C-alpha cells in the first residue's frame, strides 16, 4: 500500500458558549482547524485533524500547521502509511521539530492502518479497556459565580470532573476555586488549571488559601523549574501539562517527583504514535494521565477516544470531548458524550466519515 495523494482542508469551529478564556487574558471564539485526507493506491483513505489553541498557547498556530503539511506532504507520497514508526522517522528527518504539523498526518495513517486491518484504532493501540471513560469539562475563565454556575450546569449533564481556568489575579482565582468547590459533590474532581499563568509567589498564595480544599493544581507556572519549586510546597495532587512535551521531560518529571498526573496532548507530541509511547511509559511508571489534545472537532475527539479507551482504566485520570464544545460537526461517526462519559467507536480505523460538504475544497493538494 502506498500513499498517492494528501489533501488538507481548513474549517472554522465556532464555540457554543461564544468564547473561551484562559490565563493571561487569552481567548478564542472560533477555532481554526485543519483536516488532512490521505489517499492510497489500495483505495483506503484516512483522515486526521490538528487544531491549535490559538497562536499563544503552545508553539503552534493554524497557518503554521498547513504550511508544514504542504512542506512534508511531497516527501510522504509513495510511502506505506501502515509503517508508522518508519513514517514518523521520515517526517522527523524531513522537518525538524514542529510536532503539531505531523500530528494530523500520523493520525490519518492510524486511520488507514485500522481500516486495512479491519480493526478500530483502540484495538491497535493496546486493546479496549472497559465500556467507556470519564470526561472532564473545561470551565472558561470568568467571574467566580459564573464559573460556579457552569460547574453546576455541567454536573447536571453528567460531568463529574471540572477543569477551572485560573492563572489570573490570585485573589480572584482563590474566589473562583472556592466558589466552584462549593458546587461540587462527593465523587466530583476539581482541577485548577493555571495554564502557566502564575508567578511562583502568586501560586504559593493560592495554594495556601485553598489548602483545605480537595483540588488538583495544574501547570501553575511557565517553566518546569518554577512548577517544581511550587510542587515542593504543595499539599494537593499536582498535574503537569505544557512542561511535558516529550519523553525526556516525562522521565525528568518522574525522577524529580514533579507530578502525580500528566497531560498527554496528541498534537503537542506529534501524533498518536508518539503519544502512545508516552502513554505506555506513564503506565510503566505508575502515572495517571489526562488524554486530550490542544483542541479540535470530531476527528480529534475520535483520536482522543481511541487512545483513552486503550489506556488501562486505573491510569485514566480523565479525557475531553472537544466536539461537544463546538457548533460545527465535521465528521459522522465521531464519539458523543453520554452522561459525562465517552467510548471509542467499534468501526475500523478512527470510525469517522468526514462531511465533505462542510470541509469544502482543499487548501493543499499534493500527489
């Protein structure tokens, strides 16, 4: 089997809530997503997606994803999409860094591999564990009462895990955490995600004020060293996200005792192939994981579901269903939440069928 054509499509994904806000005054109202379509000489076609959270979250941006795909695509024509490790080595040799560029290409090749094998991707990633998995809901940064009301609203929809977007003024963040904690019930999980927004002294103020609350603290500061210094003063469970961008940082963080949970973002690592490697290392080292991506629609959500569902249940801290946040559906067959939980498709590959009428004409086409 050989790759014969690679196309990419640009699609806007507006948010149901109108906008999404996180630390540093950053916000977005419409996500700029890129869908990749890989065709083969065997008649099997796979799809992937990459959707950065704007240009100021991670070192990635939507137009950069498409520019990188246009750069890489000619080097992939004629290669076997099922040979995923070899394909990733080839991409790394042709384009240094820029893992997010490679993510949708790798994802589409997993879709092809699953279809060729007649198996869902979660089976190929290690096997389905359980019936489904628990999701979290991100609570956009807002006034404390408004965030608490959203926690209560999403709890009524079946969510039991809530990721609060903090990382602003410490006094306001303390009030946000306290207000949301009051709305939680037994069995709920509350995560205060600063998205690198605090300086260490600010993080320590917040930690001291919420010490008696049952809350996880996520990525309080920009650098790994700053986060580690805060971790050493923290009584609550600690999550690292932005700081862990590969195997080296995962091993360093584990050796330093820097986190109890780590976020595995598919595009941050370069695709499902490399995300699976970190996932398996986390299992071997006893680290729980949030399985997710920067953002996305139906195709990214499907990939998250397959990686999450194939992760042993004790290590599944949580995941997210990005397609429920946006008002445009780009594929049929994508997983849908049910009472705050999500399962991967049983269909071969990722189990999605893109809505070509939504995607429109390709912005990149290489053959």
